[in-house]
């Protein structure tokens, strides 16, 4: 199956984006009818950095009415439904950076009116804003689940995350420790993303993330950034109480920030993930047939 794609990245977290919002061209109609995104093997090869385009995940922009059963009869102002696939080709949960990349594309294409818009996703609708300096701000829902465990703090920010404060993050064995914790029995069978966080000061954090689905460290992670920022706000409630908190996140691939309103009892609302998202190039996936990695 051939299809046109765009390559986007947000702080080094990169994605193959396929735009099927209005499948009018021959390739788009064929791609839409084929439901190519349901072929895990092909999508995995597409994300492979040796045999395919190379990406941390795939973004498929679909008409809202064609998304999932739960949205078929819902009146929505969403411009599109964002279907996200992990690098292993399997359907993923919410991707913060992927959502911002998709929004950046939608602003470029004029799918939104002005500098604000709404899209639908696996965890519901999200608002996006294009700031005056070109950043993409994504509204996030309040965490669905927070658990303090012996091995770290579990926070679901649309995707599951384990957060661990560490020292000397630059030299920390992220791949080894992340792989072990990602498959911990507490999180099976679906597993979890693992974030290692080091506080620079009250408003700045360094973060490294091991992502499930990619099964490796990525250069940044949007939902992971939110998980770390929210935990940091709760751990420093006295300083952030009754204010609009702003946490700057430093990843190996770049910088993002999370803003949120924190009240006196620790309730956190109006959460926004803000950062850059850029299109690197446009291409044509020619498809692939054959074996990979013989030994």
C-alpha cells in the first residue's frame, strides 16, 4: 500500500503523519479503504529506522465520523480524530507530542479556525492553541489515576507513566532501568512508560523517558513531561498553592513547559503542554515486502 506522509518532530520525538481528513485523491481513497493502519507488521516496518521511514510512532488523521464507534453519533466540534500507533505498529494511547505535531499540521492546512482548535482522540477531545511565537499548546485532562508505589509514582496522563526522581540524570542507565520497570508485574499486561526526573530548581526539571511501544529511550515525551510536572507540583504544593504554576522541562531533544492552575488543597486543573512542533519533510511510502533482521 502506497501513501503520502509528512515527517514531524517535537523536541526530537518524531512521527510519520498520514493525512486522511479529506481522502479525495486516488492514493488517499485507496489508503482510506485499505485501513492500512490496522496492519501492525507494515506500520512497524514504516517506523523502522533501517528498513522504513523511521519514527517513534505514526499519526493518522481521520474524519471524526470515521473514527471509532463511540464517536459515531456524537455531535462534535472536532476538526479530526487522531489515531495513534506506537513504533511497534500497535494502537497506542494518547501521545502528547504526537498530538501537538498533528495540531501543527492542522494549523498549516487550515483545518482549524484562527489560532485555536479542537480534535478528538482515544481519551476524548482536546483543545489546541498556536501561540504568537509559534509554539503549540495542548490542553490535557486531569490525571485519571495516581498511585504512590514503592518503586515510584504511577500517573496516567492519557498514557501510563511511572515517575522516579533520580540524581545525576545525564549518566543514569535509562535503557537498562527503564526496560526493567516497563515490564514490572505491577503494570502488566500493558506495561508502562518510565520517566527519570531530576529537579534543577523549583521551576525546572530534567527528564529522560523510556517509552513502551518504542522499547527504548526517546528524546522527549509529552505525556511524560506532564506526569513529571504534576508530581513536582504536588511535591511542592506549598510553593505552588493558589497559583498558575509553570514548570520548564529539559529533555535531550529540547525544551517544553507545562502550566496548570493549582489550588490550596492540591487540585490541579487547566493543564497545558506547550512546546515546538515542526514538519521536517514530505514523502511517499512505497510499501515494503521482504524480511528484516535475519539474525
